[in-house]
C-alpha cells in the first residue's frame, strides 16, 4: 500500500471496499466504542466542561482573528530564545526547508515524534527522495511505517490493526528497519511494547536530528508544546543535537494561561485521561540541555485560504483530539483510509477539502461523507459545528457544476414552475392518483438510492381534493369535521 494519499478514489468508492472488510469493521467498532465510552466518563467528571469548551472556542477564535500579530510575536520570541523561524507557504516549500536543514547537518536519518503536519505534507517521502531516512517513533506510527500502510485515525493511526496483525508486522518487517523482533514474539501487548521499545531505543541513541510537530505554540514566550503518551516524544525532543519542528500556523495560542484550558480538555477528549502522561515544552535552545540547534517551520499549506472563509474557518480551531472520529457512525464503518487524507473522520471531511480545495474526486466527495447526525459537534471540545461546515462545503461543491448538479438544477427549476401554477399542480396530482396502480415501487434511474427504500404510496385521492370535500370552510366560518358530511 502506498504511503501517500495522492489519487485516491472518491469517498463512496473507497468506503464501499472498507465496509466489506469484516476484520477492519470489528477492529474499528471495538476501538471507537471503548474510547468513546471512556471519554464520556472522563468529561462527565468535570462540572465546568461546558465553560471549558466555550473558553477553548473563544481562545481559538480570538487567536485566529489576530493570527498575524501572534505569529510575529512568536517568531520574535523564538528567535530571541536562540531558535530560527522559517515560513513555508506550502508542502513543497516546507519539505525543501526541512530536507536542506537535515542535509546541512551531514546526517542521513532523523527520528520523528508523531506529527500530523509532517504527514500532511508528505515529509517522510520527500526526505526519502533526498536519501534521508525518517523513523517514526510513536508505537502506532511505527506499526504503520513497518507495515507500509497509511494512518487511519488521528490519535491511534493503527486503529485498523489488531494485536495478531501487529505481531506479524513486527516479526516480518522490524529487521528491515533496524533491530529485529525478539524470537517467538507473541501478541501480548506488553511483549509487543517491549519489542518496539528495544527497536526504537537503538534509534533514539543514534539520531542526531529530531523532527516534531507541536500541539500548541505559546506566542508570549516562543514555547512549543507536545502532548504524548509514550515518552518517545520526550526522547526525540531532548536527545538529538538538532530539532526541527514543523507546525501549522493555527497552532499558536497567545499565552500560557490559555494552555490551562487545553491541558484539561485535550487529554479527556482524546485518551480519556485526566492529565496528559508526557507534556514536553521547549523554548529555543539552552546550553547543556537538549538540542543545540532549533528550527521552527511555520506551515501555511491552505490555512490562510481556510481562514478567509467565514463559515469554514472554524475548522482551524481543531486541537486534533479525535473525539469526533470515535463517535461518528460513518467513520466507524468506513474506517480512516476512505477519507483519502491524514485527517480522517468528521474533521477530515471539513479540513481536507478546505486545505486542498474541492477540485479532486476525493475532496469533492468528502463533504458528503456524513449523515449530519451532529454527534461530532456534541463532543468537540472547541465546539466546531462540523455539520454546518459540511453543508457549507456541499454548497461549494454543488456550485462547481457537474452532470449531477445540472440535472438537479433542471429538476428544481421544473418543480418551481409547477408549484407556481396551482392548476397544473392539481391536474398532475389527480392524474398521478388515477394511475397509481401503474407506478413503480423503485425510482427509475436512482437504483442506489431506492434499493433499500420504497417510494411512498400515492393516495387514491389528492389531498387538496380531499380538503375541498371535507374541510372547506362553511359560510359561518366553521369547517366540516373529518370524514363527516354536513
Ligand atoms: S474537530 Fe473537534 S472533536 Fe474533532 S478532532 Fe478536532 S477538536 Fe477534536
């Protein structure tokens, strides 16, 4: 399987394959239900959850409104603390900057902290093209990388794999990437974790360059923050001599005070933990402590375009907790790969088409990858109204034209004309009632829609005729009772 999402088929086609994979559906159902139940309990413990959610929304909205100011402040503080800031307009520019920085160190390998931004720009593939090996160190990302697979969940990228599959991947692939899996490796979680630990330890101790993303960037001090659960991030952020962080520009928050909110909402929403296990922060460089060189690559890649859209910009509030994925009935059945992006599930359905545009087949189909049930909005810790953005993006896609859209437009125009002419409407209703025995039970030409739905039965008499007979107001202003003759 390819490591990238380029040229993916539309969501319905990709999802159709996925829903027939029973193992995948079983794995997803078990994992999403477990996480969602735990999250609900963790959130219910906080009496002020609604206030925290509102605070998170307002902090993000305020920052996005003044993004230019906060980004410049961040740049100034990072520079003052000994770091170097680079600005990347798109994926190509960001990849080129990182590749050049790694090459300048003379190294040909890097260790990576799990990072959505670097997956979004395809950094691993870009580095590979330059002869640089990028090793993922998050356990789930390691499974994805060794399995030549793609991530299918924001937080649990290998959610589609069960323990037996992971054991097989470790047994067959670990040796190709470094230290082999221990002989007789079982699928007991502790054994799998130990195998990964031994394999990764070798890389942590050897690597001279680390690459990370960040969950937040604090403008007032130029500090970057990473939340993680395994400690691998701490190793990547402290051991290498050079650290390169690639971060989307929307990840900035004004102050440390603002972090107080997200330190509570993010762990509970993502892993259902009261407190995050490893929260690493770093500000530029410090003598004798951590990397000697620090580079921050600030990534746009479609974010300023998204910011310009009044409805769609709320997607930039996302803190990547993945709560919306775990409650989504569509994601649970289709799995993450069908979304054709590193951002799967409800947030992916609104973020990818905005970051990448709606021209490709997959991106034009994503706003329709939802039943609009609203469960995603209910759980979102920054109150992103995902259904609102989905409908907004559907309008955008429909506005692009296409055969389906032209037919729909013609049908709406014809319906508008008939509804404007009551005589024609009445005659049509009567004709339809008289010929009702001849009507098909399925709509011709709409097989996919009517395969599991029957057309409603036509009444023997049109409603308007029935009304005239039974409810027509009498001269005294009263009307006939239902079904009775006066
Ligand atoms: S949209 Fe909301 S619920 Fe979904 S990942 Fe982002 S912050 Fe979490």
